[in-house]
C-alpha cells in the first residue's frame, strides 16, 4: 500500500510559478514510478509528468514540456512538480499517483497507476 498526500496548490497569475509536493508513505514507494495528472472541470484526467523509480528518467505531456519539472527524493518519500510560466489553461486539480512497480516503467495512462492522492487545486488567472 502507498498513501499519497498532495500540497502546494493555490492561486497564481499567469506567468507565475508554483511547486506541488506529494508526500508518500509505504514501503514500496522507492520502487515505483511516480506521476502527476490533472483534471479540469468537465474534462478527463490527463497525464502531466512521470519520473522513474530512481529519478533517472522523466517524461512530460507536450503541453507542459519546458515549463514543468518533476523530481523525487526517495529518502524523504517525496515527489515534486515545479510549475513555471503558468497559463490559465493549467488550471485544474492536480493529482499525484504511484505506478505499478517495474524496472523500466514510465506509465502515462491512468490504468497504469495503482494509488492516487486526493488532489490539490491550481488556479491560474489571466
């Protein structure tokens, strides 16, 4: 079992920055890929970023590439999402998720994730 708690959301003007944090508990955290997803009102939950179990590989949705950075600290059981140059279209609830274990896993779809946090709201105003 892995429990996830997001924090760091809030309201910011376009062009601003936010850093989301995800605190994890559970013995298998460090062996799992970790991802961030987001869901805007009336829309499907979409992939944002993923990081491999050891932090060596990352992948991003095209819409956030170059603006967002995912990182992790396995010793602290934390995952982060640094969001820069925020746009109004980034407004959504952001979810942290723990993927199924696997040495080369870099999941980008919802079904590839086993555990989810409760989400944190990010609002970007123009």
